[in-house]
C-alpha cells in the first residue's frame, strides 16, 4: 500500500502571462499523457467543488493551467498548458469540474500553413504538404 501522507497537489489557473488562482485545498484528480508525437501533450484534471468564480476563470478564453504535485517539500511541475475544454457537472452533492488541457494547445489549433506551389501542382502534392 502506498504512503499518501504529505501528498501535495496544486493547480494554478488564470490568463496566460497573468496572475493565476492557486487551488490547493480541494480534492483534485489528474491524468497526464506525454509523448514525442507532434500533437500537444494532454492533461485531464478533475477538481471537486470549485467556486463559481474559479470555474468561470477556467472557462475564460485563453485560460492557462499549471499542475504541480509531490510529497512533503518536493513539489514538481507535471504539466502546464492551455485549457481546451471545461465540463462542469453534478455528482451527488459535489460540483465536479473536468478540465482538458494541452501544452501549446492554442498554437496547435490556430496554426496557419503558408506554402506555395508552382503551376500544375497536383492535389496530392498540396495535401501531402499539409
């Protein structure tokens, strides 16, 4: 059985580059997926009983989230990225807020391609380059 004493989970959420709200004393669950794929690494963070104001902050356009966890005095950043989606729902008497985020998510979703092709280019060349 694992030792949970001294476990720390912190979530900071706010505007990118601005001052965020630190959440420490609520029930927090998370799953982080990292890979070397070109798609953004992702995190699903579940927070129980957020206030309406904090949940609204999560739902703000351009919200940024940082997840830190550890034991005792050793707390490390596990994930930081852009909030992609927020799903609030009731589970019994608890308001559960599920947050999906990706590192570089905003840049990935709004990226533009600027590629030129000469006369006579085939559709397969164009779509293959994208």
